[in-house]
């Protein structure tokens, strides 16, 4: 639209193009600010024995947290996580050096893995609960289990349940959304810069069209008419 308006000197078309471009730029700026505002809080916390991070819902706040925590929306989100079998990919095996048999990875190997926020929050109990590792998605309650965290009682070895009801799972989803939204925002900033450059070029074309419509030569300064001086 802007190209046609510039080439064929359709000033009204360029005006419409500039107006639409202005609205798009403003909308993009608003989205970028909103995305950074709602993802401002929330960081993973290091575990004592592992290299992966764990996530707590209390570290997040604002609109996005309320949206994810809403019972109706969380029911849909957790159902999608179950149907996607997000925890089934955690299973790993290793060869036992003593017997040569293939066995599940050891607890030491597990704690040296890099887990995604959803795997960390939804597929295992929080480390603070003190559950005993059997395999990646099977943990037993020992005598040292801590029950002061509600997530410790929400954990289930039922592979359809696991920790999908846990606040740590909601926090893992929020951490994933935060990372995704930040990446999208960076891409949008690049797009915004390109749009601003295009907008400036379109403004120059619009001014040039108006100058030609007024029969003003390019680079010619406007002169105001003045009355002739009397001799």
C-alpha cells in the first residue's frame, strides 16, 4: 500500500498507510511492555544436590500467575501436560558396571541432569520434601519426609497424577511461559526497529508527494509572497 502510494503519488493512500503503520507500532510497543511487565518476577532456585533448578509459585506475581493458577485454566493446562506425556521422556537407563545389565540411572546421575522447568516442577516432588529416589518419576516416602509444604502431600506415584496438582508444576509452567515470552519480546523489538525505519521512509515519501502536489521542486525552499516595495 505504501509502495503504491509513493510510486503513483496517491497521497491519500500514503496517509492511510502511515496511519495503519502508526497503530501497528503503538500496538507492538504496548505488547512488548506488557510482556516484560507480566514476566518481570520469577527465578528458579538452585537445589542442594542437583544442577537443575526448582520453581516456587510464590516467586511469581501479577496477571500471568493469576491466569495460570485459576482453577478452570489450570485444569485445561494440566490435562494438556498429561496428554502430551511431558514426563515420559525423563526416563533414562545406564549399564551397571558390576552386572553389565541395563538399569535405571542412579540418583547421582539424575541430580546431575538439566531438567526443564516443567520436568522439574511437574514430574518429581520438590527436593525439600525428602522423598527417596527410585527412578525419575517414582519416589518413595521415607521417614525424613517433610510435610510442611502442601506439594509434598500432592505428589503421587500414579503416572497420570505425579505432581500435576502441585504449585511447583504451575511455577514450572510460568517459568516456561516467561522464557518463551521474553524470546518473543526480543524478536518483536527487532521487528519494531524495522517498522520504525519503514515508517520514517514512508513519512519522507509522503512529504515528497505533498511537495510534488504543490508543484514545489525538490530541495526548493518555500517563499512567502510579499507586496512590492514602493519606490
